[in-house]
C-alpha cells in the first residue's frame, strides 16, 4: 500500500472511526500503520491510539500514545496521563499520571486532572484548598470558551461541586445546568464513552443537589440526558422525533435495570446511551431535536 492509498483510506474513515465495523476498522488500522511507517508523524500515531482507546483496546492505545509522546506530541502526553490515572491497562499508577499531567502546565485538561489529584490525595498530599484554587482559576480562564471540545464542561462541573459543598446551592445548580448544556453540544458531534461518563456525573450530581434543596429552581422540564438519573428506577419515557412518538422504558431484571427502546433491549443505561439509534442515527446525535419528553415513574 502506498502512502497516497493509505491517506485516501484514512480520509474515507476519519469522519467517525469509532463507529466502523470490525472489517472497516481493520482496513483503517492497516492504512494508519502504513502512514505511521512512512511519515513517522506523531499525528497519525495519536489518531490511531485514540481510535483504539475509543474501542477500549487500551494496550494498543498505550503503544501509540507512547510513540507520539516520545516525539513530544502533547495530546499523547495527556492521553498517557489518563491511561495511568484510570488504570486503563489494568494498573493504576498515580505517580506516572501526575508526571504526565504536570508536564503540560498550559493545558486546561491536564490542570484540572492535577487539581483532582490534590482533591483525592492521589500521589500528592490531599489538599482541598489547592483543588478549589486551581478550579476557580481554571473557570476564570475557560468560561468564555465556545469550542464544544474545550474542557469547560469538566471545569464547570467541578466548580458546581465546590459551590454545592459551600452551601451555595442555587449557584451550583446553575453551573451544573451550564455544564450539561455545553456537553450536549459536544455529545451531538462526539458520543465518545468518556463524554457520556461526564454527562452521567453532571446529571446525578445535579439531581442530588436538587433533592437536597427542593424548590430552589424549577427543573421540571427534562431532556434525554436526565435518563441517566430517571432510569435508576423503573420508568417509562416518551418523546417525539420529527413528529413520530418513541418510547424508552427501564425495568428491573435480576437486580439491575435494563432498557427497552423501540423494540430493542439494552443491558444498562450506559449501554443504552452508547448504542440506541433511530433510523441508524445515534440518539445522542439527535438529542437537540427530541421534543415533548415526558416521564412516568
């Protein structure tokens, strides 16, 4: 395969490599391998590592992140921090994670993860005040960012938690709602499982504050992502998409919640959000167009 042929294959698949069939992914990785071999570009290394990460093939993601990081590619250094922080390859190593995150002092993502490590006492001494200081400063720097791929939702989520702990519940709720709105935009374009995990955390923390301080703000209107909370119990939800009614129902089965949506079954709320579709389109991509969402508990 020539480099030109490899690039053509990559360009044909790069719109959404996460959703490729196994056969197409094989051709994609073969083409990426040729591009890496012939160019030694860290960009290709990082893209291939990211594709493996999205498919939860973390050993291969680690391999290509390390290759790109050795060439000084900052996104790969950040990716290595996440791999070791979450123990994606089977071993958590907070020392390595802290080292990679600390190597990127100008990266907003790396800085909020350093803050998390001070909050939790991972490798460094637990220091909640330092955590608050870092997050406050990051929010001041990031609050006007408009790119949906910026870490503003993650930073806003953390600031909301700080405000809730300070008893500033109304401010906390507004921050949670802002984080949620920002993340909806990102998920419409990029339904990566990590983004869905962040949304689940936003929704569940928001509802926890809402239950603790009922009546502070009217949260009666719900959207698709409220199902992360509502589907913790048996529940039926209906909505309209282009004038057609659809429904999703959560049922308890063998001690866990399973979801039925348009005649298909999903093994958990996470499985539902990662796979549910209407006419071949991910439900997360259609979220802004869903109307009249109602829930019956």
